[in-house]
């Protein structure tokens, strides 16, 4: 759950006459103050609570600055080149401030561009802890140099980096093609640190002029006249939004830079936004905003900021995929424009017919409130290259415990231990598998995290043991706001260790959240994080056991009475302002929590931590979900592009609340959501406190059966999901992907976000329309085939296919040429399936070929990493032989799982099937269904870890 | 994998204390044993195909209906039968075979998983017998109580029915009485009305005479006041001293104006003043204080009205109607008595109506097939939890009140019986309670179970604003079966 005060403040106030006191009497403790303040918002976001670019002083200042001749000039005589680093000074001819440009050629076809003040008044913030290491460099060499600029070699593939001096710009070229240009539109703007002038005594047009350092001064006279009003608007040294004043002791510090992408019409990424996969142009509207916020009942299809931020954008065309990683944790806005955006298809055709010389181009501009410019240009060229390039910088998706890929049952709130028990039994009674049951904020004693309500959850270990007996697990919420209460151990320790974030005056920063008045631990402090991690030790976190995991909510951080429901920007984290680190607070919370879970097992067990706020690098610490959505069809639909966008920028473990958090879903919507969620990486049903109960069996036997079937499909495919997560962990490849990732040259795939791929081999088209009788799915791949997983019907690729649907399932296809291992014996939890046999689904390509992988380990420990205790096998079908070969000969892991069945789709009937193993040949029974061309091999029986070959003769 | 799969298992069943060995494939109930004959090929129970018998329980699913794998987890839709000797036999989904979790108390579901299961059937059987026995006792006693309740309810119902009949009879009489008294009342009120009107008219005339007297006295007094030189005439100049009489309200009373008031005369005597007086009396300010004037007036009145018995009374009482004369008073008293009698009778009738309506309402409730729930009517039952006092008033409402102060919340008013079709009297539904924020109105379902005592045993809020209350009452106790409940009855033979 979570979200903002409105949803809860109101009930809190009305406890006496409307809020059901039985399970929520504590809400009454919340202050009437903010309750009344926000009474008015009902359903749907209150946009007035959140800033537009116009209301964000630096964004307004920067955006007022239009493309043109850049005032920046490169001082070529200052060029210094070491082996892998080039430095050069830039000067702004308007104010004579010097900047320092640093260029690095990084291993793996990346370029890093850093721009900082040459001599800032004090250091500017540079984001730590996001990069997994200082990125390894490769030598740079100067190809040529003259008064106009420098040409550097980027190594292979005739790639060059051209530094132009007057005005300053950077171009990355490959052969004669410009891949990407920086400052080509002259929007580099770096507000240098300055001393505050006496604004009372001195009319200083100068300061207004300098407000954006690159500002051309054509309007100088006018500005002097308007100075009084401008000064107010500019908000250089102070800014007020909705009664919250941001004191800005450092004055204006914002930065901006533009990027031009010739030949690019499609850009993706920069989550989190509730918007389409393909980013839209922002001309005439607000830029996409990146500022982690607790947005109450967010709206769809707009660029407003949400709970998390990953400042990474991918650019794609049929020739190349590239990425821009803007490493900055301050409030950031991204403008996108395109020279083809306004054109209709007809207009584009006309251009083509008339031979218009205009090449499509996308221009992007990044604006951040503070810090430095630190950009990583990932040059691809393939999508998988960009993924591994980004992974080499910020790490890959953490490899989750197998059980966390199962189904999660959550609700705000399961009332008490009895309730937990009866829901657990409900799953058994209705024969629906699940792995995790979740407890929201009501489980704790007065929202004091790490504690249990003494009445409702008086025997947590008993409860956890009950779940463990069924091989199931639990997640309890631990939010980062800490109740200010001298009777609360956690608060007292944080206070005594002086670990709280400070307000601008140096006292502990306090704000309102669920428990009432709360402090916010300074998670940017490594000592604080180490202490926090230690709180998860079994002897510290009373009532915890090894099957208890954690959920970090409200870590934007959410501050009910703060500006935009978050922390004041002038709050202090050590010497840095909250302004500098805001977007990475949530990352640190999850980092410290995951570390705690690792430590409690002495480093043996994998953690599982869900977070709502995130930043670049958050993928290393667990799962994310898309926050407080609603039980509406459009919210089901938007879950696809939201998770796809996250997958593109490293976060594979993504999901949306199944059923929708706010409001009550219709039965049809709930069923469709289960069917969709079963094919998304993080599969959790969740519901708001005010909604009616919606455990899967509460909608009549028919719907229970539909939901059971959807969840079972998920469990049967767990071996495939697990293998994909292993791959994501190793390579950075997203688990849930847009089609274009696997079909980069097929332009028809570039905007598709109503269907998606799981790995390369499953294509899923959810049904997201009420009363739908059919969907049109695009099957990519000319010359390829796809098999309907429900009927085994074969379809050709590169076509739009209309598929009639009933309520029973959503269209899912397996790619011809793939092998997917499944465990078709679905049990009540994933752990119960550990030793079960596999069925291999071999879907043949038109050339009668298929390949796949099988990954097996213990499902929960780090032994796969530390001791190489896993099985990784390649499965190949070629020349009428299916072979399992070892991809990791020096690995060791024993499984009792075996191969019980092999289905070969698109096969012809053999006369004989033989299993070759250990030099012996044994015949294998088989059946052939000629109507669907499905060959079933009966019980070949080999151990899943063995080498073997099945020969069709 | 071809791990150990025991095709057959020995099953011990207890039948009349004699152990009997019966061979059949693992997981097959006795009732289906005949379909699994080792010597013959096996036909799936849905008839879909026939397979060699060695494929039964070979850990591979051949039959779509799962019937070839009753003892393994191979079929997704299979079911496994545990005999559970000493307890109740049961079917579990075959996905629970060898999943490491003990499901069957006889441990037969975990034969190859390494799970350490203990046979708990005897213990469970014993406990169940105890529970059943206890339940049986409760049911027995409860059922007896229920009979009493039914009897009482029937008696009560009959009583109420006859009471209603009696009351309706009484009501008829009352109706007649009311009508009779209405006539009496109306008859008595007519002369009363006439006498009162006469009295009122006389009083009005008397009041008019008094007013005239007063006016004359004031005129005379005014004349004396105005006649400053006491020459028996009021002259223009004497009148002019009273500026308030100025007809055009310009602040001065001119000679011409004064003369105009005096009808053109230079002076007037007491008799001609009578024609001037009406023109000035409304504006004229007396030269003596008002009190004095009033007192003098009062005295005049006293003199003029010697019949007034209380001359000391202030002038406010002066206009009080004189009491009715004895004849009128007698008529009034008679009419009042008739009215009182009538109203009393009417009130009695209304009360009777209310009583009849209440009893009829009570009789109209569905108190169960044998009226066994009648006794709950107009009763309330409370349960105190750590935070709240819950109150169930059957057929009326459910409420919740904070234990330590605070107002009561209505959790629903009586709606209907809402149990399953075969026995709707197992659940009560109370609806339309206090509304919830962004949610429905509160409602409560009361689940009734057999018990000797009538008591609320628990409350919960399984879903937002939807409460569940558990309530025991003898009224739902079913007639106990004649035979003693015993596990032997359940053990298959």
C-alpha cells in the first residue's frame, strides 16, 4: 500500500463516525492538522499539489532559454590528454566563468562526458554509490587538432569524437554519420555557484542576466525594468510553493545540456511515468519530470513525476540502439522534440516522394537542479549491447530467490494472525498456489516498524512457523519514516547516534507520515546504513524468522506535510542538501534493507526487498512496483509500458498491483489482471484498506477457476522465469521486453506496448479491454513461426493476427526455434515443486531447429555465486536430435528433478525415438498428434543435470 | 526418473475391531478398487483410453482425468485418497503427494519426500470424538432448550394473538366509546360556545364605553391644561404653545395653523373644543407626566367601573375579561368535562392501536420455522473486546461503542435472514449502518451456531466496513441423530 495522506488522513479524522474503528483505530492518532488541510482531494490526483515546470524556478529559467548560438567556447589551448582522459576548459563568453570538461572513452563502447565548474566556490555534488565501480577506460587518441577543434578516435569502427571550439559542441560520428551531438542546439547552461549579493541595496540586472549563464542578453533593458517581478519569479535564492518555502543558501545551481540524435524517431526509458512506452515530444507541454514523489491516485498518460526516477534514455532506429545516462540525483526535467513529430503519415510519405532532404531527428534536453553534468553515452549498437553497457556501469538485476517469482498475496491489511491463517488456508482449500503473504503498516505496533501489534500479531513466530510448515513466506513492511517516540528503540538509537536527516537549521528534520510525527534516517550515511542493516538481525528484529522478508514503501521519501508530499530540499544529509540527493534516497533505503537481509543469514541467503522509490542502480537490490494504481482497465493497460520502460533501463523485477490498489475491480477486470500479472515479472495482488476483500475465491467458483488457472500458468513457467532472471543477472538483458529489443529492424514493433516478450521466446498479448471478444496481436519475425501455448496452433511471423478470446485465458505464443522448460506439476508453493520433473516444450522453427536453456540451483542461497552450485544447460534441437549439454562444466549441483516429458511442436512423426545417455541407447515411447503436429515423448526419465540426446528416427 | 513407486500398498482398515488387509493401488479409495485390477489393462475412469496396468502409478500422467496416477503427483487434476485409519478418510489433490508437507494423518501422502510425518490419526480421532461428543451434548441440550423456546414462543405467540384479538375487541368498544364521547362533547360545546360569545360581546361593548369615557376625560383634562389663563376658553395663542401639534411638521405652530385647528375660531370653549379634540388628540403631549395622567385616568376608570373587584391592579389588567357569570361557567365546565372524557378515551384508543401494531409487528417477524427465535426479540447481547463494546439487538440493530468513551457506531439495522438456501436461519444480515468514508454503509453478518447459551462469541471485520459476528443460540440446534457419533461410522469397510 501506501501513498499519501489524503487516502488516510480523511479516515483518520472520521474515525468516530465512518472509519471502521475495528482495524484502524490508530489512524485516529494522526493529526487533524493535515487531515483538514487536504480534505478536498477525492479521487484522482490533485495536480495542484505538484509542480509544473513553470512552478519549478530552475526549470522555468532553463526552459525560457531557447536554442541558439551557445555562449560556450572550448579553450583548446587548455587541452590535456592522459591515456584515457581528456580535459579541456570551456568559457562562457557572457560571464567569463570557466568550466572543466572531462571526456573518457570507456570500455564497451561508451563515452563519458563530465562538465563541472573549473573552480566552484565549494564542491558540487557528484552522485556516489550508483556506479558499481569506477568505469574502466580505454585509451583516447587525438587524430587531428586545429583552431576549430579536436578530433579524437574512439577506437574501433571508425568512431570519432569531435570537439568543436566555437561554439563548443561535441559530435560522435561513425564513418560519415553523426550518431549523436551535444550542445548542438546551444542549450548547455551551467549556473555557477556565486555569493549572494545584497538584493535590497543593489539593483542587479547582472544577476538576473546570469541566472542562466548562457542567456543571450538581447532583453537586457526590458529585464531591468521588470527586475522586481523577475526577481520574485526567478526564485534564485528562495522559492515558495504552496506555503512551503525553499531557502536556497547556495542560490541557483541548475545545469542543462542538449543532445541531438540524427536519424532517430524513437526514444524510450526515463521512468517512472504513467505513459506510453515510446516517449512523446514535450513541445507545448511539460517536460518529463524525474523527481521521486508519492503521488496520490496518479493520472495516466502524462509526464508527471512518480515514485521513482531512472535518468536513462534509449534511442533506437533500425540501424542502431544507443543510450544516454544522465547521472544526476537532483530534480530533473527532460524535454523531447522531434522534427517529424508533427508530421502525418501522409506528410512523411510526401517527404519521401519529393525526396525531402530532412532527416528525422530527435532532440533531447536534460535539466537538473544541482550537481554536475555527468553523462554516459552508450553507443550500442545492438539493444543487447546497450543493456550490457548500462549493466557494466550500474550493475544488473539482483538474482532473486526463486520463491519471489511466484505469486504474492497482499492487502492493506491482513487484520491479524487469524486472518493470515485463514487466507493461507483459503489458498489450500481452493488449490491455488502462492508463495508470499504480505503485511502492510497495520501489523506494526502503532506504525513503529520492526515491531508487531501486541493484540493482532502477538505471536509472529508462531505465524511465520505456520507458513514455513507449508513452505511459504511472508513480507512485512518497513518504511523509512520513524515515529518520534522516546519509548521506541529504533527512534532512540537513531537519535543517540545522530543518524537523522537535519533540517536547514541543524535540528532533526521532522515530518508527518503514517505514525504521526516522524524522523527520517539519513540513508546516505554509510554508517547509518550499516546500523539499519544490523536491525534485521534475528536477535534485533523481534519476531522475525528466515521466511520473513521486507517491503520498503514511502521511501521517496513521503512527507505528508512537506512540499509536494516530500522532504524539504534545504534539509541536510551531512554536508549535502536534500536537493542534491533526493532521487537516490529510496535507492539507499532498499540498499540498506537488502544488506540487512543478507547479513542476518551471515551472507548465505539472497534477500528479497520490494521498493516503491528507485533510482539508477536500484535493480541491484530487489523488486519495484508501480505504486498506488487503481482498479481500472486503463491502469491494467498502463502496467505494460510502465514495466517495459523499467526493464529497458535495468529494472527487470517489476510489477503492478494486481487488481488495482484503489477502488474495487469488476470480476472481469480482476480475472484479466491475474492473467496479465501472471506474465509480468513481479506478480502481487494488493488492495487498499477501503476496498472489499478480493482473495481469489470470493467471486464464485467459475472465477476462482479462472484465477487458479492463471496462477498455475505462472508456476508451470517458473523454470523459464528463473532462467531469464539468471540471464538478466548475468548480462543485464531485460526479462520483460518490448518487441523491438528482439526485432530491432522491424519498425512495426517500435511503438508496440500492448504486448510484450518474456525473454525472447514468449510473446504475451494481455486482454485489457472490458468485454473483449478478441485481440489483434502482432507476431514479429519474417520467416518465423509462433505457437499458441494453449492450442499449439502454429502461426506465421510478421503478421497482425486476430485471436478470438474468451475469459479463460489471454493469448500467449512460444517462438518457433525455442525450448522452454516447464514444471507442469503445480503445487501449493514454489518450494514444494523443487524436486519435481520438467517437461520440455520444444517449438521448432521452420528449419526444424530450436534451442533453449535450463538453469537449476537451490533457489535461495548465494551458493550459485560463491560455490558455483548450479546447473546450467543448453538444450538444442537440430538434425532431429534434442541434446542437453553442459554450459558450466566446473559447476556442481545435484538435482533430483528429471525430464518427465518432451513436447515437440511442429514435428513430424518419427518411426522411433531413442535416448542416448552414458553410451547406452534406450527406446522412448511417444505419441504423435497429427492435427497439430505435436510429438510427445513419454517419460524419457533422465536427470535434469545429465548429458543426453534424444534421437528422432 | 524411476524412483520407488510402490504400486500396491497394504491398507489396514478397522472394521468392527477386526483388522482386514485389502490390496489396492496407492491412493485408490475402496469404492474404486474394482477399477484397478492388476491382471487387466487399465481404462481411464473417464473411458478416454486404455493403458497397460504397469502404467498405473508409474509417475507419468496418461489419463486426462488423472485416474491412472492416484498415488503420484503426476496428474494435475488427480486426487489421492488417505485412509486415515482411526480418523476420517479424505481425498487430497495429488499435487500434495510428496511435497514435503504432511497432509494425511496416516502419513501416506509423504512416502518419498523425506518429510518426517507422524501418524496422528488416533490422536485426531480421539480429539474429534471428544469434540463430536461435546458437540453432541451441546446439541442435545441445546435442542431441548430449543423445544422449550419453541413451546414458549408458541405459547407467547398464542397469547399475543389472543391478546391482539382481545385488544381488537376492546378497541371496537373503545371506538364506540370515543364516538359516543365525541357526540357528548360536541353537544356540550354548542351552548358553551354561545354563552361564551355572549359574554365576549358584552365585554366588547363595555370596553368601547370605557374607551369613550377615557377620551372624554382626557379631552377635559387637555382643555384645562391648554386653558392657561383659566378663562374657560382655549385661545389660539394657548394652543400655539404646543408646537407638536404643527400640521406641516415645520417645527412651529403658526397662528394660522392654530386657527385652522380651531376651525377658524379665535378661541373655543369646552363644548366647541369637542370638535378640535379629534384633530389634536393623536399628537398632543400632556403637560403633566404620563404617570400622573395614567393614575388619574385609572381613578376615573375606577370610578366609572365600580364592578371591577380589584382596583389596586395596574392598568395592564384593566382590560382582562371579567369572569364568566355562573351560568356560562357551568356550561364551560360541562363542556370541558366532555372534552376531557373524550380525549382520555381517544388517548386510550391510540395506545391500544400502538399496542396492537407492536404486537402485530412482532408477530410479522420471521422468527424461524417454529418461532424458535422469538425469544431474541427486544433483547440485546453484548461482547466486550479490548477496544469496543459490541451490541447485538436481534431483529433490530448491531452497534459498536468504544470502551473508553466515544459515540456509538451503527453497524447495521435488521435486514433479513440470509443463510444458504437449505437453511436461511443460519445467518442474519444487518444493513445500512453508518456510512464509511469512500466506502459502503456498514453492515454486519451474524453467524448463528448451536449453543446452550445465547451469547455473542466473537466479532471481526473481515472486509472493510463488513462485520462478522458469531452468535450461539439453542434456537439453531438440530435434532441430534439417534446414533452415537463414532469414527467407526466413517471408516470405510
